[in-house]
C-alpha cells in the first residue's frame, strides 16, 4: 500500500505538472507571439522608417533640386525683369527722343504752316493819361508782319515781327495842337492757343515808344480774326505839350485780320 501511495503521488505530481505546463505554455507562446509580432512590427516600422528616411532624404534631394530649379527660374525671372526694365528704360529714352523729334517736327510744320503772317489792325484809343486829357483821337491803322520763324527759349515760344502804324491826336484846349505821325516797332509775339501776347519797342513819330497787347482770335477759312487791347507809351514828347508832361500813354481796343502767306 505504501508503494502504491508513492506511485500514485508520483504520477499525480507528473500529471499535475503536465497539466500546469499545458495550461501555462499557451500563455507563454501567446505572449511570445505578441512579442514576436511586436518585434516584427517594430522591425517593419523601423525598416519603413529607414525607407521613409531614405525617401525623405531623396525628397530633400528632390527639394534641393526644386530649390535649384527655383533659383534658376527666379534668376531667369529676375533677368526677365531686368530685360523688361531695360526695355522700358530704352522705350522711355526712345520716347524722350521721339518727343524731341516731334518737337522739332512741330516747329518745322508750324513754321511752314504759318509762313509770313500779315495782320491789318483798326484801333481807337479809349483811355489816355493826363497828358492827353484834352486831346481827341482818331482811328489808327496798323500793319504787322510776323516772320516764318518759331523760336523757343526754355518753354516759351515766340515769333519775331515788325509793325508800322499811324497815330493821331488833336488838342482842343487850346485848339491847334497835334500829336500824330507814323510809328515803327519791332514786335515779339507769344502765341498760346487762341490767345497771343505781343510786346514791342520802337518810335512813334519822333518819340521813343514801347507797347504791349493781348488778343484772342478764331480762324475763318484762311483768315485769322482777332480782337484785343493794347497799351502804348511814348517818351520825349515834341513841342506842344506842357513842360511837366514827360510821357503820353493811351489804351486802345482793336480788331485785326490776319492772313498767312
């Protein structure tokens, strides 16, 4: 009986050990599988990371290439801008030259178009200074010829001309005095659209004189019709005036008809 109990105890121990081994082995294998799977997963991931790293490295190399190409494109673009800027600068310079050429052409055409301009004016003094207060005026006639030259000083354009005209004043208090004759002046005409300003200097009879006028005109066919006002001042008056009368001034309104030859 003692031997049987011992054998039963031994067999029971082996059996229990085997049962425990069976029960514990799947858990160990399962845990090992998980570890293997996890190890395999992380190895794959590491391998993937290596591939990804290589990919990123390749991508960085590709980005470097893009950066290189971008630099080339940017440089090309900047070069294009410089070319465009040079083109605009050349165009601007060309525009300035063209403007200068057009200005010269305008001068030539305007000089050719104007030619000699002849103007006939009819004037009547309407205002005089105290020297001519007791003097009556008559209708005056003037002829003006502008030369076919348009000159320029800075931004000011003008023409040169000459003028011949009459003037006539008779004194009624006392009766018998007369201040009349023919005047001759050199004239500068400054055209500005429909307006023309004239200044000149010369003699009126035997008296040195200066004048200034402004007129506005329109073109009718080949004629230029103008109306304006003019002031004239004569110095060193002849006999017949008071001793303290040093100058004679008068302002007249006039109408002129011009024709370009």
